């Protein structure tokens, strides 16, 4: 009588551990969790690929906000997610440098959705007064 009970408990414990590992692997994977956010940044960048941009553009897609920052080279605009919820907390497409005026930074921050990590990154790109 004790042996079947012991085997049953061991099997149950094994199944609980396996279930927990599967759950953690699927739902706690930061890379998987951030994929929808990356696709939103890509969607924003592809929507306006042919439009010449000379000022910042704030775009809302679902519950996310993205900003397009014009650059003066072949890339045309850099797109940054303002309110990501999953690591990495700074998502930019394409990679590269850009500059912001203080007024542009104020406009972006006035949207009220910018998380602190993105705010610090944007502040580091504000052009120095001439």
C-alpha cells in the first residue's frame, strides 16, 4: 500500500516540476515577450518609409507609442518605442545616431507615455546649444 502511494507522489512531483519548467520557458522568456514590441516598431517604420520627414512624428499603435525622429542620411527616420513593457527597454530601428532639439524632447515627453529608460536615452541625444 505504501509503495504505490510513494510512486504516485513521485510521479505527481515530477509532473509539477515539468509543468513549471514549461510554463517558465514559454511565459517568462524575455525574448519571446519582446517580439510583439519589435514588430510594432518595425510596422511604424515601414508605414512611412517613403515619406520625407523633417520633424518628429508620434504614432500610437495598439497600446504602444512610437516616435519617428528624422535623420539626415539614407535612413530618413529612426523609430523608437516610448513605452516598452519587456526587455530590452529601449527599442530603436534602425540602429544609428540621431540628435534631438530641446523642443523635440519636450514634445516627446509631453506625450506622457515615455518610460524612464527611454527618457534617459533621448536626453543623451539632445543637441548642445550653439
